[in-house]
C-alpha cells in the first residue's frame, strides 16, 4: 500500500508475483556444441517474468486532491519498478506483464507506462483457447526489462 | 435480468507451439521502453504535485 506521507491517506496499492510464459513441451533436434551430434530432446521453453497482479489508485484520494491526478505513474516508477529491478538482479526475469481490463483509457495509460500489447491475431487466439466467447478477455500487456 | 460482464485472464502457460513461439518472438523483439522519457514525465509530475501541495499548505497557514 502506498500512503501520503503527510496525511497517511491511502494513495494506491499494488501487488506483484513471479510468473512465466511457457510453451507446451515439444520435441526438438538439439545439436551438441562440442561433438556436433544431433539428438532429439523434449524441451520446455519459458519466458520468466513478474506479473503486476494488482495496481490501483484510490479514487477518493484523487477526488479530494485533483492536482494529484496521474500519481499512478509515480507509484509505478518510484515504488514498483525499483522492486522489480532489484529482483531482476538475482532471478532471471525478462519481462514485466499484466492483464489489463479491456477499457481503452486504462490500456492507453499502461501504454504510456511502457507496456505493449500483442498483435490482434495472438490476442484472439489466447482468448479462444480457454474462455467462453461471452466472457470479456483482459488484455495481456508486457514490457521487457 | 442483465448478465454481469465477466472478465477472464488469458492463460499464458502451456501455449501451443506455433502460437507460443510467435508470442515469444514478438515479446523478445519489442524494444525496451524509453525509461528516461517515462522517468522525466514522472519527475515533472511529482514536482507539479509537490508545488501544488506547498501552495495549498501555504494558503491553509495564511488563513489561520
């Protein structure tokens, strides 16, 4: 939780968790770098990352202090990113990602924080894998670290 | 009765090979964000907020 240091009011909160993107196990021909011998192996590719699982700014705080609108960017750069950058030194995380509710203003804000979206066909395929069509899909957004 | 909208997170694990490789490629070929620019925006915003706070506090003090 992030609090205002003069009034102790709640400004916002966030939570992060370790995660990954992974492919199904599949077979690949692996070449031994010393002998040059080719062998067929089952491989499991992953892209380790950190998920920004929750992130919100307190509406009431912004209504009370409208001049603080945009404080989410300060929370993101001054509180969230230092934790992630410190973690990246000791564990092999490559990306920061989140699942944004499908609201255009929210997605635009995350873009201004440096997040990108996948191309449309991939987003559509991700949604159709496991979710019924009447569910709305959150948008996977990511940035490289 | 209206049905409430349900939101689901796409599953990013056990991706089928072709989709997964395409997603990996897109992610790994995306340039890193321009952190200097984003930090400059954050600093400018922080400065603006602190100035507005000082102004508000000064008005509060002078009203007493």
